[in-house]
């Protein structure tokens, strides 16, 4: 039974964006590393897909770095897509409407039908989305991504990955709880750290996570045919990994 449909709930989306998302360790650094890797793209990027775009934070980073790029932002959560439209509306100018730079697509990565009607991309990125899929669907999605990339195109995944041992999971949860506690103190509205830890550990969306080891996922990418496959950043259960389609 699917657990990720909780992300179609507007209240959960708002709770996440107002709280947990701001407590993700090294969030800015992860995006910066992904953008640095994309700098190696030749020819220059023209079309980029953001799979599971959420509120558009990764799409925004791509649009800001590459003024000529057009982004296709894909998500199955209507509330998330609405948040993405709000965030990315800052790129709307009288001379260049938002629709000229961003296409929003409501589609479900659980099904291969998400790719219907899409033209090839110079790069495909994703942030904290694919870990909601079972492993066999992850592998199938990576194959679909490979086919949609132009030769030499990058796939980069900023992702929540599995720990090798229970210790890694404990350390990851402690790091996020520390950040949540700090954020609440900064806002002068603190709960106790044990209360925050309990709330985070029992969060509704946790059951939607289907985590896989980053090493295993890199192996899948190599088997598909991706080159330059590597884990370019890792902090406990956070990773930036991916590869380039053969030229």
C-alpha cells in the first residue's frame, strides 16, 4: 500500500515547508554541489526537468544560475505544485511570462506514464522525492531518465538515503532535531528538545520513506549505462549522487 499520498495533503505540505525543510542539514551546500556539476554540461543547458519539484526550490536555483534555461517542474502533489508556482512567480516579467521559462506538470513518478509527451532534456534533477518509490520502481525510473536525457546529459539526485546501520539513522535524526530545536529557539517559540525529537520521530510522512543505500543506487546507474557515476556529497542519510549519459 502506498504511503506517499500523504504529500497530497495541503496541511502536511504546509507543516513541512514551515518546519522540517528549514532544518535539513547542508541544504544549500547540496544544491550548490549539484549546480557545480551541471557547469560541466556541454553544450550549455537549454532544457532541465525537476522530478518531484516540491515547492520549486531546486528549480529556482537552476533558473537563477542559467537565465536561458527552461525548466519542466513535475510533481504528483497539487499543493506542492501550487507552492512551486508561488515561489517561481518571481521569474515572471511582463516581457517574459513565467510560462515561457517554466512548465508545471502534474504527474506521478510511480507510473512510467509521467514521461508521456516530454521531449529530451539536457539535465534531469530531483530533490528528496525518489526515495518514496519502492526499489524496483526506482530502478525503472532511472532507466526512464536515461532514455529522456540528451547525450552527455546529467542526472543528479539530492536524496534521503538509507543508513548502513541503526547508528546512522539515530545520528541523522539527532542532527535534524538539533536544527529544529535551534530554529524554534531563534523564533523565540521553543518546545523542549525531547518533545521535538518525539514529534519528528513519529512524523506522519516517515512511513512514506522507502530508503535505499546510495552505493546500491550508484550501482544501478552504472548498470543502466551512466558514466561519471559518483556520490558527490554525503552527510549521514543525505546524499548528492548521479551520473552522465554516455555521449
